[in-house]
């Protein structure tokens, strides 16, 4: 189900926070490259990107090659120091 790209990114981030909480670890940096399908949609006088992870990873003549989303999250050292104080 395609949803706004910002919502997809929030879900990825929430998953990382859940891993930290469940495993009792602290992630300082996470890098990902994911296959993603993106569709621009005009809405409310602007353009919104709808996205979802690619469902089919196989390549054939009928299935378009998905785009790749490369992103990274890193712990802000200033925020970390402030939280520890």
C-alpha cells in the first residue's frame, strides 16, 4: 500500500527505536539501501510522493526495476551529551 514518503520514513525510524527498546542496545548509526516504488501524485495544489517497498524483487521484461532509497540515521552527539546530563 503506497503512502506518503514521509510516513514510510517515520515507520522505518519507529522500527529502529523498537529494536533499541526491545534489544536494550543503542544504535549510533544506521545505513540502509532499500528497493522502493515511488509515484508522484498532485494533491491540494502540490505534489506528494507516495511510496512503498518493492513487492517483486525478480527482474523480467514485465516488471520495472524498482528505485533504490539510500538513507542513514546517526545519533546527534550534542543531543546525546545533553540527554546524558
